[in-house]
C-alpha cells in the first residue's frame, strides 16, 4: 500500500525513471538538504516506487554559463547508451560586458551513475528571455527513432525540437515546433511541464498550468494527444473552450502538477507530481520562504483512450501500491 505524500519534503517538479540497476530514481528542482546545504538538483531513490530515500545532490558542479547563479529548475533524466543524461533549466550569469540579465536557459549534463555526479556541458542548449526556456523533457520516438526535446513555456507554447545523435544539442536544421498554446482561460493561461508517453498508437502530452506556487497557487494537470510525436496535438477540452484538468486540487491537497509518468511491471502507469498541503504551504530555505511542494503519486486509468486520475484529484488515505516483480 501507499499513502500520499510518498516523500514529505520540498521536492518540486519531479521526474521518475528506472535506472539500469533496476532501482527507481526521482529528480527535483533545487532544494535544501537535511544538513542545511543548497543542492542544484535533488535526487532520491527507491526499490518499490513508494518508499523513497533522499540521496542529495546530483549536479554538484554548476555549468560555466550558470556558475554564478542559484536557480536550477525542473530536471529530466534519461538512461541511454549506458549513460544518464540530465536536462535542466538554469539562470545564466549576468553578461559582465553589457550588464544584460537573461532569462532561464536549458542545459545538459552526463553521468555514468543515476545518482551522479552529473558533469554539465559548459555551453547552454538554448537561452532566452524570462522563463520561456524551462521544463525540458527528452523523449525517444519509438516509431521514428528520433531523439526529441520538449520544453516551455513562459506564456508561450510548449515546443519540441529534434536533438543530435549525441543528445547534447539541437539539430541545426531541425525547427522548434509549437504544440500546446497558452490561452486566456483558467489553467491554460500559462502552460508548462511537458511529459510525453506513447500508448496504443497515441502520443500523450501531459502538461500543467497556470500558477504553481504562492498564496494564489492555481495549478492542475491537463493532457493532449496525437498520432505523431511532433503533433498536431488535440487537447482534452471542457464543453466550453478551455482546458479539462485530469488532476486538480482537493480538500487535502492543492495545486497538484508538473507530473512524470512511469509504468509498473503490471503495465499500470503511475503519475508522480508535486502538491501543496493547505495546512503547511510554506517551508524555510536557505535563501527565502518557499512552497513545500511534496512528492505525490496516483495511478492512471484510461477512459475512451484518454488518461484520467480517479476523481480528478490527489488521493488521500491508503491505496494499492505499484506491482513490481522481484528480479
């Protein structure tokens, strides 16, 4: 059995993967360790997807392009070619010649171990204004074999672009394709946190919006689907124009979102995400008061080939855990 939260500490924007060693690893936005030090990228591990051991720092060395800042967001990790590739958002250094302050950029780092240390590429994949270039998610298209990176958005659309074979940079001749757009309606006023799965000939694009944090947090998970990894995607809609959240606030948990999806050994997909306890929204960090976004999980069910979370809200109380076979 499991009961939310499965990791009761500040662990926002979670990515869950199965490592080459058979264990499960969770990565999250920067945070403070139990010893009181700041991490750039947090990592935890588990044998059963329920009981998580906090490991600490996955990215101890900052990349040269973000060596003077402390703003590392939304990691995504893939295990491929016997290596682990970590994609992340970070705040670039101020240009000392012009004084220009750039928005967030996307970076990549590599490790032989799922726990790290990940060694960053000292060149950013892409940089830009405000927080447009955030929330990367790498995906190997099982049909075409293309290596893709989804990201965004900062009030712009979620995008996808093909990567080079080394997974470290974008293909020069590959355009960025716009997928899901932000619209001035409820949760889709801002869209972010793309996660893509492939099931029954559909590509499912999970995304979140619109405000993850603070006293006015208003956040939920939506989904779109397509027959192609690069779209066009059809968004699951309400009767009237706008988003249809498959996961939104309950009485016990508010502002759930920024999800990842992993499949257990019985073929059941599980959504991992962060959420706020309305009785304990705030926690102290080294630098400021911040939201305590804890790690949550719930199974995904399909209705008319659309993924759904039961009651469209985080579960409370004990529920059956993922099925895993001993190896």
